[in-house]
């Protein structure tokens, strides 16, 4: 028997090949334009992405990456050194690095065991401790946190909400898109995200025009007008080449999110009845399946068996941030810790074929047989 084709956990290259002709044309246009940083493609992408998220035009600011987007959104929202910022520990360390970059202290909030996103009740307990200036819910795996309750709890304690939307381009909660709930939201366009560049990129989305203007200053040395700084800023610009590529890919994002959803539905049917926890989607939540995360106590054995069948998987995230050397802190988060020990992300990217999804399903079923 010939060896089966490998199924990668993610495949940004396949998505680029799908749109190669259009991406090449966009790159050629930028090459010829002579304009390479903060030019017409960045401006156009900002408008198009603002429309996609549903915040007003002019309320999206392109930056260098998702971590910077979070940091600059926090700074623009008034978070300062010594403030506390509440977030979750089952996230990429970038979320916490951004909080650290403004000099704030991360306060880790327990997750809801069903959705694996921030538990509003646990958030309330943390906010009662005081001094929490901002809340950063993470819309993990493409599913939004409970923004209705998180928004209400944060408002009651005078904390601003900055959404981490790096995994949730196009997701919605009660019909309102990820990025349109908080005071501001951070997006990443890292190549494997639902909307990915051919390098790094990020954006801040906000309905607050003044906050957006402040991010616009902060991304370029704090300049209000050219060469004149209004406040201390830095360099976190999105370049024209990435913006032009993102404009091509944005046009296909809704269709590609639908392909992810079709794969997720196939997994749900095919994996039903196994001793495996399938993703739970909260009422009112429309996920975009950045990952299809299942849970099992036999995670590592299942992962090894799938790897033997040339099926790639990912563990997001193997170690919760509060237990990592750089961020260790003395807080007990048993639900978060258990989720990190059980979670396994199956391939769900849009260029998978239905036959490949069936092969993954068969391999998982064989493992549990
Ligand atoms: C990818 C990601 C980030 C960081 O984005 P970069 O563009 O890599 O800086 C932040 N938060 C979450 C949840 C992410 O998945």
C-alpha cells in the first residue's frame, strides 16, 4: 500500500496557491507603485476590513502584528503601567506579552468548562479585587466569549473591554461581529489565521473615533502631523505589500469560513458517540472554526496515532500561561489546566477536501475502536 498523503494541521501555502494569480497581480501593482509603507492599499484595506467587522469606516487601523494591535489598543484605551488587566491563561503568550508591554499586570480568569472561553462569573470575582482597568477576552478557536455578560460585568466595574480577535475574523455573538463589541479589538493576520498575510500584520478595530486616532498616532512615533509627536509612540506600521495581499484574501474570507464550518459539521457527525468531547457552541454564538478542538484524556496517544497516519494536529495550548516560566503566578485555574492537558486541534483549514476530513474521522474512530 502506498503511503497516504500528509494532511497538515494548517496549510497557509495551499490557500495562497488557490489565489496565486490575484496575489501576484496585487504584488506587481505594489512593486510598480513606488509606495511601500502606509499607502493607498493600507488605507483601502482599513476601510474594507472596517466594513467586514461592522465598525465605522475610519475606525480600523493597520499595524505590524496582532501583539502590537493588542498593546496599542490597551494604551489607546488608557491602560498604563501598574494597572491590572484581566485575561485568560489558555491563550498564546502574545496576549499576555501585550499586557506586559504596557507595564500592566495580567490577572488570569478561569474559563467556562463548556466553551473554554472566559467565564463571566469568574471575571466578576477578579474585578471585585479592584484596580482592573481592562478586560481582554480571547475568542478562542474562532468562537467568541460571552460578550453580553462580559461586557455587563466589565461596565459595572468601570473596566474597558479590548477583544483579542486574532482567531475570530468573521465570528459573531448575537449577530454582532467579533471586534464590534469592546472599546477596541485586536486582529492578527499571521499566515495561519483565518485571514492571513504572507508575513506579519495586524489591525485595531474600534467604534471610538478618538481611540482609533490615538492608535493611528501610536503606530507611527506618536506623530500627529509628519515629524511632530503628540505623545511617545513607536513604529508598528502595516506595509503596502501585506495590505494588498490581505485585500485579495479578504474577498474570500466569508466563503472560506463557510468551508471551515462544513468541515466542522462533518467532524461533528463523524465523531459522534466517541468518548471524546466535541466543541460546544454557545447559544447565540457563530464560530468561524479557526480550530476544531476536541478534548480527551488520551490526547497524547491519539495525537501520536494520527501522526503515524500522516495526519497533523496541534495542541493550543499545552501549558497555560500562568504556569509558564516567564509568567508564572500563584493562581489556581483547574478548568483551564485540565483543558490544556486534554485539548487537541484537528485540521479544519479551508483547503482540506471532504475526503481528507473523512480520513481524519476514520483515523480517530480507529483509535477509539
Ligand atoms: C496569533 C495570536 C496573537 C498574536 O498575533 P501575532 O500577529 O502573532 O502577534 C494574539 N492572540 C491570539 C489569541 C492569537 O491567536
